[in-house]
C-alpha cells in the first residue's frame, strides 16, 4: 500500500498456527492445553466485578506479580508481567538488543525471534543445532550482542539442563541471556534459581500452555531488578496499562491453583510418554521431548502427504517448512482420546 511507511513495507510477519473454525477437528497444532482452566480460574473471572471495568486496571498488576514471585521463589521486584509471553519477549528484544551487535539464537527455535529482530532492527546470527537436534552450547561462546534460547526448545521439545544454561551464562557475563521457558512445567529444569547469581539472566514464562490460559494472554519475565526496570521503562513508554482486570484476576487464581495445574502437566507428560513409545514401536523417530508436544518422523513417509492425510481425517498437526525440521511433524499432546484417534490415523496411514 502507498500508505504504509518504509518499515511496514519491509516486514515479514510471524504466521500463527491455524485456529480452525470446526470444533470437530482434533486440534494438535498450536500446543494448547487439552484441559480447560481450573474451576478456581472460572470462579475468579465470574466474580470479578464487571462494573469495575470502567476503571483502568492496576498498571503494575501488583497482586498478580506478588503471587507469581512467591510461586517461582523470587521477589516482586524481579517480576514483569505482560499480555502473553509474546509481548514480554517483544519488550525484551526492544529493551536489551540493538543494531550492529548481532544476537545469537539456534537455527531451529521459536520462529518469532527473527520476526522481532526485523521489526526492532536488531541484527542476529543463528547457531546450528547439533546432528541430534540438541543446542550446541559451544556455539554461544563467540562475541555477540545477546543470547536467546528456548528451553525446552520449540519445535524440537528437547531441553537443556540448568547446568548447561549456567555454562552459557558464564560465557556471556556482559550480555543479556534470555531463556524462553514457555514449556518448562512439562518436565524441564527452570533457570529461575540462577537469577540471584546472574544479573544478566532474563527468564520468560507464560500461563498459556501449562496453565490452560492461552486465550487470556498473560506472560512473565523473571530477572534482576535492573533488567525488570529496563522492561518497565520500555513498557511505560508504549502502553502503561497492559494486563486487563479479568486477565489479572484469572491468572492470579491459576497461580494459586498451581498444585492442581502441575498435576495435570504431569498427566500430559505421562500421555506424551505413552504416545512416544507407541510411535517408536511403529518405527517412528520421536525426539525426546520435555514439553507438551513431540516432533516425529517416519523413515519412508512423505511428511507433507502424511500431514494432509491426517488433516483429511480430522486431525490438525503442524508441519514447519525448512531444512531438517521439514522432515518432521510437530504434534501437540492432547487428552487421551485425542491421542488414541491420532495414533489410529497414523497407523492407518503407514500400513
Ligand atoms: C507459545 C510460545 C510463546 C508465546 O506464548 P504466549 O504467552 O501465549 O504469548 C512463547 N515462546 C514459545 C517458545 C512458545 O512456544
């Protein structure tokens, strides 16, 4: 359009996974939680006073930040809250990284990072994953303007240990190291305990996957007070009231209900194990996942044809284009009956 400025003309936006209109489809394409929000969340949102919506929300989301800080074992001054972790990540890229100092992230990781880099005019270089799809820690020892790691990684599902993350932090004491822990509750070690020792560590988490609240849009950053203050400077230069009243109420209730939620995460991890075993026995390569999804590959299948076959049988998964991951499908772990349908369809396809 002739009305767009030069920056807008040059953008290449992120393409989110499809949200199909039909409820009949088994939706295993965007890593949502198969279980609904817990009763406490529904009650808290229902109890929120609609009349209060005429008032602005608490700009600091104080109660929510305090509850989350307690949940992860830090102080409220170490927590930043935003509209989903995508917004928190965008603020972090804008606050800590810049042109002329290329940041590093793996060649296969969350595909929103290069989109933020183009938008905020940040240079980046990618570090290839190793042959087995694990993150190459030594690749993050070179000169850089910052480091971003998805842990566990998406879309591979493979996790680094906290010790591995600490190696990366030790190699980069003068740069912000951002760890995106969107899937950490499904079985990986969180880097949050390291924030006391490493003022350059920023951990980003979300209520979307583990807490069944993708539609509410609440995400967090956890880091030194110095990093959090930087994020607030940018937020308050852009939109100082970001998280709405209903989202603050619902997310607070979800955090207070974490014991129930973590039990569900373990149930999803158990389903993941069962599905992985079943697929391997059919001859699939299944990457070792610590998330609520798996990356799978069948030795003699045309991946796109398998994707289409599943789609025609009412099952939506995700097929990323690109070298190496193009041979795989990413499959979200749904409830047991979803996964039964998925396994039946896959078995039919390969036989
Ligand atoms: C889903 C996801 C996000 C975004 O989550 P929201 O909090 O819903 O914005 C961020 N990072 C990764 C790796 C994700 O998979």
